[in-house]
């Protein structure tokens, strides 16, 4: 797997991307990333009220939806990520055929999705150095772009190399 970052306009040529790429982005960039990168599998890690529909180009069974909030400790009315979530994510990752990229997203594309990417990379590369995989996942997000007085996040997408 290769490391890949592409800009907010998703100007990337899919033929330069390895099919076993794991991508990470925020909710606001899911549709464009799916289309540009020709994603075959999608993981949604977001609260239950914000779960998205499966994009038309992805088979329904290739979209894993895990409803959880971005919290580390239980709080009333919120769902803390659990071992069950992790087990379902690992099962989904192991079943991924790696013939086209897998996209993991959450609301901002920073914490849940990056943690999810780390879990996926560890599951797919059980003999790899976890510290190397963690460093690949911890690459800083691209800075915001100013557009007409407001700023918007840039998509941060990555695929980490197994050692």
C-alpha cells in the first residue's frame, strides 16, 4: 500500500492509486472522493442521526455503517465506540477484496476515521510494525482553504504502507 494525499478539488488520477488504498475523508467530501477514487467499499463512523445513504456506485453490502459519537467516555444520550464496533470493522476490512480503494469517513475526517484506518491497517497487516502504521495514520491534515470569507476543510486521504 502506498501513501497518498489529494487536494480539496480531488484532482487525482485513479490509475496512479493502488487498488489496495485506504482513504480517509470528512463527511463533506464522501461523494467526491467515492467518484474520483473509484471507491468500492465505504465505512461510515458517525452518530446515528447523521448516517448517510450508500452512494449509487457502491453496492449496499459494501457500505459498513457504525453509529457512534466522537467520545472516549460514556455520556447520556451518546454512543461510545465499543469492541463490537471494532470487531465489525475488522470483519469488513478482512472481507475487502482490495481491488479498489476503501474509504473511511466520519464527520470531520480526523479522529474516528483515522482510528478506523489504523484498525483496518493493523488487521490487514498483522505482522507490520504498529508504530509505523500509526505514524502513517497520524499524518497531519491539510490546512483549511479560504473561499470567499469562510474556510473549508481539505480532504485528507491516506493509504499506509505495511512494513
